[in-house]
C-alpha cells in the first residue's frame, strides 16, 4: 500500500451535537470506498474532516503524514481533492468550461506544461465536454455541471479524491459517465476515492461500502458481503400487516422474524430496512381518508396537445401530446435538460405556451382566469420541498389553506388529520429547516393536498431522501391513487421507481420518445435486465 | 380581503423571525439615527493644536492662551517647523501655528505681523472653523474701529442646533433605504429560497399578492419611523414639533409607498438579495444627493437643480422640515404632498407593472 489512508477514531461535533462518533477505517491506493446512509447520518461531516476543511478529534494518517486538525492537513492539500454536495456548487455561472479549467489550474498553481495540456484534454474528452469549452457553466445541464465540477477537482491530480453525493439529482446517463471517469482515474492514477451516494446500484461498483447510521459506521464490507448479511431477512413482497414488524418496498419484504414466503435476492437497500428493524424503528402506518369533496373526477383530467415551449432559438418542448387520466401515476423520465421541468411548468401555468393547447377537465386553458381555475385544481411539490423556512410546519400549512380559501377551522382539522395520517404530528410546531428531509417531504405533500386537487405534480420528490423515507413516499402515492383516484405526475432519477408508475413517459432533447406502461416497455426491450437499461436504450 | 391579511401576517411573521434583519432595521431606526445626530460635530472640539514659537514668548503666548477647552486641547510646543509638519502629517495635530522670529518685533513696531497657520484640510470643517476662531482672537488684539455691529437672529432652530437636523436627515435617508430594500427583499427572497413557483401557484389575483407583500413592508417601516421619531428625535434630541404630527405621518406613509415602487422595480430585475443590495444603492445614492439632504438645492449645478425636481425625497425632506421646524399649516403643505403623491403614483404603478409581468 503505497499511499494509504487511515482514519483513526475520528469524531466531529457541531455546537455540542455530535455528527460523527469515533469512526475508523482504512483505504488503499486505487480503491473506491462508498459511504451510504440516511441524510444527517454524518457522511458529509466525515468527508469534510478527512479533506481537512473541518475540525475533528482523533487522527487521520495519509501518505505517512498524520493530521489532527485542518491546519496540520494544510501540507497535504495538494494531494486532496474535495467535491462538496450540491449541483454546480463549485462552479461560477458566468465562466465558460475552458475558463473554469484555467481558473482551477491557476489557484492550484499548476505549470502549463505539455503534460498538463494532454491531461486536461483527456479529462475534457472523458467528461464529453470537449465540444462545449466555450459554453458558460450556467448554461450547462445538471449532469454536465457535475462532470465539469469533477474534472475541475481532478485537474491537480489528487491522490485522495473525496466526492460528496456527486450523483444526486443527476440522470442515469450522466451518472454512468461520471462513474466511467472515476473508474478510469483510479486505474490510471491510483487514486483513493471516497464517495457518498444515494443510489444503491452505484454502491455495488465500489470496492468497499460503509453504512452510516446516526454518526456511526454500522456495517462495512464489499457489496456482496453486505448483501449476504441481510439475505436471511429478505423475502418476496407481501403486504405487511400492522402486527408484523416488517417493511415492504421494491418487490421485497423485510422482516427479522421468519415470513411464510420464499426469500428474495436483496439489494443494498435491504441494509437500511434491516437496520431499522433491528433498531426497533416501526414504519408509521400511513392512512388516508377519502376526499371531502365529492365532485367526480372525469376520466381524462389533463390533456396536452402539441405543447411547445421555446427559449429563443432553443426548443425546450417540441409538440408534446400527453393525457393524464384519473387514478393514474405517471412517471416522467429523461436526462437533465431533456425538458421535464419546463413541461411541468407549462402544465402548471407558470410558463406561457408557445404552441399547442392545454385542456383541464375538458376545458381549454387560455385566459388568466382559466389559469387561476387551473391553479386551484392542482397540487405541486417543488424540487427540494421549498416552503417558508421562517414559519413552523403548522403555520406553513395554515397559510396554504388560507390561500386556497379553506375556512380556518376546517383547515386546522385537516392539518391535524394529515399530520397524523402521514406520521409527522410531533413536528407540527418545528421550523422546516430543523426537520429530516423525509419529514419535509411529507409535509410538502400535505401542503399540496390541503385543497384536494385533482392532479398532483411532484418534481424529483425522492432526490436526496433516504431509502426508508422513499418507501414511505411511495406508500403515500399508492394511497392517494387508491383512495382519492387523482392523477399523479412524478419526475425521478431513480429508475427503480419507474416500476411504481402505471405509465412512463420518456423525454429526450425536448421530444417525447416513449409513453407506455412499464410492462409494455419491458416487452419491447426483452434483453433489458432492469428499467435503467431500458432508459439507456433510448439514449444510445 | 382575508387573503390579503393572511399574506401580510405571513410576511410580518417571517420578518419577526429573521433576527438579523429585525436587528438591522431596529438599529437603523434607533442607534444609527442617534449616532448621526449626536456624532455630527461642526463646532471644533478637542482640536489638537501645535506651535513653533521662535519669538521667546509674549504676544504669542497671549494668543495661545485663548485656545482652551472644550474646543482645544492644551497647545503643544514643537521645536521646529519640520517636527510640526510631521506631527500634522501623522494626524497627531490638526492645526499648527508658526510664530517666526520677526513676529513679536513687527507687532510691537506696528508693522504687519505674520502668523502662519498650517491646517489639516482633510478635516475640513473642523480646521476651518478653528481658523475662524483664530481670526476672531487676532481681531481682538487689533481693536479695529468700524462702526457696524452684526446681530444675528436665529430663526426656526433657535439653538442653531445641528443635531436635530442631522438626525432628521438621517432618519429620512434610512426610511428611503429601507423602503426600497425591504419590499424588494420580500419578493427576491422567494426567488432565492425556491418558493417563487409556489407563490405563483396560489389561485389568487396577482395584484392582491403584490399589494399585500409590499403593504406588509410599508407597515414595518412605518412602525420604525414612529419609534425613531418618538425615542430618538423627540426623546434624545428635543426635536421641535411646530406643525401637525399627523401631517408628518401621512406624508411619510405616501413617501414609503413611493420608494416601495422603486423596490418593486428592483425586485423585478434582481435574482438574488445581493443584486437587490447593489441596485438599491445605485438608485438610492443619486436620490439622496439630489434631495437636498446633504447639499442645499440652491447650491447645486442648475442641471442638477432641475433634476432634483424628480427626486421624491426632495419633496419629502422639504415637507418634513416645514412640518417640524416651520410649523407649516396643512393647507400650505400641498406642494409637498402633491410632489410625493404624484411621483409616488408613477413609481409605484411602474414597479407594480414590472413585477406583475413576472407572475
């Protein structure tokens, strides 16, 4: 092991609250080490400690040098590369791709030798950005931004690369490309790569995976070892009854006590469920009553006919037809920049249409008055669940109820009902920023449901949310479909989630390339093992 | 209407919970105005005087004995002009006086005696007022026979007190700044925090949203103004109140809407709070310069003087001075009300249209 990394008993605390408690592990040159765990489990804190940008206790040995503080890590910084969490966080919107590389080379004080230029071009080539050297970073898609951030971090040839959720919010295609870059780099440069991820398929590509839970590593090993450890608790999916302590998600059920059904092949996601079961965490039973309004929902709720949106020369949505029917969950998939968000914003009435027609409950939407009726009938959960952070959960919900002209008394009753049904009653008087992402997600859904809409739009509702919260989310969606019979349109980057949708619509460069049920798509692509491969077929 | 008040309440709650913002607004309306009023010293106070005396004392010491507290600290003696210059250069001394060898002799023999004064002109008002003092002292030695006596009558501000005037000007500037900044911020904050789309998705008339959001900020500034007038102007500086307090409040109310209109415009073209701050400064500075708050309008270049007619702050300041100092009656305040309301309607209408286009 020529350039080993050893983390010894590292702990990090913020304002007296401990984020990481006594974590130790080792990594050798060329290894990819994965960190998985719910958000708030301490992955980022540990990464910052190792990168020497945050205070910690314990010690870290890297390349024979030991450091116990950011100051001591200073001399190693030229060997360390850190890419923080968040798309495009290290980029400058108005600088071009070429200028970014130039800038990062300058602050790293790199000599512009031929070797540097060759390496730089190789990186651009790998990231598929060679053709976009003169494009401003602000005009790149999310996937391209992440690739640019990555090659900027790689420019000084770090021997220890630390990537905090580099693929969150990135489409499967760009994710695959990011991984190709990482694989290439670790082979050619012998780099140690620490990477945290929310996508369990990626964790399978790593040499070793560590599972984090409330500041501790609770399991570690290769993906196969970890999967083996939970095999005995994984069964084919059955509906979990209230008394059984079990979780069901993604065609599998997890239980510590033996179940009466055959075992199933687990994925890494099983780790989270088994861990939660072992800790005695019970998934709150979600329940939902029927809508209070008894206005019937017609079969076709919303219809888009040849909907077109242009931004200058660029056609973001090109003559898209789509029907949304009652009691249907539709998944809208596509690479970053394929026009999904634009399309949803047009359906919401936030963007003016440049062509085509939109019909809500059979009536065309034309005037501002039409648009207001449209708004009263739709619910929308935005990316990152943006709500008012200075108001408590209850105040937020009450505000939305008032905006929809729901009587205060009735609104308070509904809020309590939803909070109980979706299991976040204890958090009603907390500020949103202090809540786990999963709770915020459920409370954003409530905000979108208070006025009992006939359509619900959710823009990446599961991005960055941990596995158990995602399982709960899909349970809520199923309930909504069953009990309310409304239409649900969801965008997601988790291909496994497409299987929960009744119908999948695929966008590519502003054009609809597929619109069919999941079964039909599997039939059309018999060679595909999972939905991600079907997705790739369309992007090849 | 219920929706209107819901939005106002939501904005007020958000404001009260943003501790930083609340602190800045409170500071601006209290300490900042107080410091501007109390700290503004045109009269010399604790001026450091240095001198070089080559005469051997006598007249020179007599002159120096007139420089005493609280205006001056005990004059300090230097041995050479070079040392004195150096002290002035290092800001140890503000005013230097040189009595050269011939000074006493020339004086005694009835010739024109020259006393050289070095001034640090960067502290302009202090050093020039000191010069005026010195001239008076020298005049006393010269018993000029000139049968004209000057008797000044100070009108409107009997104590010729700069404090109330400076404090008032500062408060009006603060009102201008905050009533551009705060309304712009309530909109841009929604953009920054990603709640903009959610705001647009409410099934509400956009006019109600814009009106309610800007009105909530007008209320905040209005409350700040009342606190500032009560505690700082009347409480600390004994500001005279010769006119109607209600006239002042009404004029202020209209004026806040005027600046809020500018705020709406700023919000419509800014993407982040940072941009709001930058743009507000760019718009606000000329408004304040042209208003007569810092320079009397009659002392401006004719072109600027004409331009000042379109600064709503000009009408507001003149109106406020009239109310506080001159005690102008309601019926005679119409030019100020007309100016503020006219410019205000145009600005608010324009800002409203601009931001309305984003909805």
